[in-house]
C-alpha cells in the first residue's frame, strides 16, 4: 500500500485500454444489469467496478467496516441478521 496503491481502480483499468464502468451503488441490480449490457456492447475488454458495502442489509455488520470478513457470529446475531434481511 505504501509503494504501489491499487486505487483509483477505474483509472488504472482505463489506462490499460479497458472499457471501464464504475457503479457508485454496487447493490443496485438494475444498474448492474445495465452495466453488463453496456459491457457486452463494447468493442474492447470491459471491467465493471462495483462499490459495495460489506454486510449490506445487516446494520451491525455494515458498521464493522473492513473488519467484518469471516467474523464469528453467535446464534443470536445470526438470527438477528436473517430477520433483518427478511425485513422482520
């Protein structure tokens, strides 16, 4: 990270000649579908970059940020997460 930063991703893909589509809301299914359609019509390789929120839809996981990969959950947390996703 100190010597070779990965960001900005989109600019790097464009610099290599790729048709690059970046979605600010990587959870927007209609926008993803439109991006795939656009990518299929491009005359060069395409990259679709989705900006997403890890744990989207489960507030206590969203709030953890980057620390929410492979987190152990209690049975109560799992049940609460499932209920929240279902809108209960």
